[in-house]
């Protein structure tokens, strides 16, 4: 599953951590081999067709298969439904990398996503249904006590601007939480840029495509602005996403609702931890275990 020779201590050196902290994201070499990415593409197919390993859908509801639609299909907490997805999005490999980038001792999963961006063909540049608006992940997560959260975006095929690669605004995590940055479902990238860039930001708006080969992973800070345009290929662009948080992350009172708040019950109190089986520990699985290397569990 893990590419042979992957060693987290060797991979995440001081230069990598400095790049992540300066630019707000970092692109890994290939972490998952082709056998694994093929398995995960099949897991996508099973997920959208309703072939589940477990019968209870997440609090987001069951996924809907709309093969002819141009809109992005997103299933949060896909790990509830498919064991192959669970093995990757909750893997200690991602958790160990996240721990080093966030500089924490324990990492839990906040939630995962399986995302399909349908292909609209070379003539579909004006089709915006597959766009993902410029947003900060934390813009959607303000009930969380930590802004030190990290997202791993796993490419299940070669991904570039032609098939709707993620685009990041370099260094935007240093701008703090922007007003109205919860824009995942919005489509007007130009309009969102005009509105967000008028706020009190320090530095230029540097729109950089996150180009990944199959099995590579990008890691970005929860305040890094990112979005994506249409998939102009003839095949769907598939990815898995693992949103990670420090192990001591708790509830923060906020007027913004998030489905994860359901697991805190009707009397949630500030600081109450997001813990338990809904938020599995990714790292360390065993506090005495060494970082994962090729051949270990993933």
C-alpha cells in the first residue's frame, strides 16, 4: 500500500516543515502505490453505487449516484461506509506526517471526504457546476478550538489544470480567518477572488495549481485559501481527502453549525473534546511504535 522506501522521519525534514509553514501547503512524493490507487478508484465506484461495507450512513446521509450530472459529488465520512477508504484516510502514515506538520503529539481525524469531479470535456470551460469556490477549510469548521488543522488531499490519478486540479493561494494561511470564507459549494471563482482579496490581507494573491501524480498527496493548512475549476477531460477526477486535527481539539462556541457538533450531544460545553470512534486516532496508534515505513500498516 505504501510506496517502498517511505520513511516519515526522512521525508518530513526541517525544509519540508519550513515550506509548509511559509507557503501554507506542501506536495509529497508518491506515498501510495498504483495497486492502492486502483483499489481506491474501485472503492469510489462502490461508494457511489450504494455498495457499502457498513449499513449506517454518516450524519451527512447516504451518497447519491448521479452519473450524468456535472456537479461535484462529495461524501463526507466515507470511511464509515468503505473499509478500503477507511484504511487510507485514517492511516498512521498520513497521521504521522500531519503530526510533524502541525507539530503535535497526537492526531485525530476531523472527517474525510470522497470527491468526484465529473469530466465535461474540452468544450466545457463555461460549465461551472464542477467548480469548488475559494474557501478556507476553517471557514467551515469554526466550532473547532484549533486553527492548527491540516488537510491531506490524495490524488487517485494524475491531476492537473486540465482535469480540475486544486489551486492554492500561496501564503494565504498567514492572513488569518477571512470573513465569509466558507465557500466550498460556490462556483464563481472570479467573484470570490474579488471579494476576498479586498479584505485586510498581507501579500499578493498568488494562485498556484497543485499538480499531483497518481498516489501523491498535498498537505495544506486549514487557513490556506484553495479552490478548483472545471474538469475539461472526458473522465472523472477522483480524490480522497483526510482532514486532521490535534488530538486535544475541542468544541468552540460559534454561530456557525457543523455536523460534527452532533456527536457532542445537546449540552455541549466549550472545550469538550472531539474524541471517540467518530474521530479516530491516526497517530500515534501505539505511543511506543516507531513512525510507519514501507511494509507497515497504512
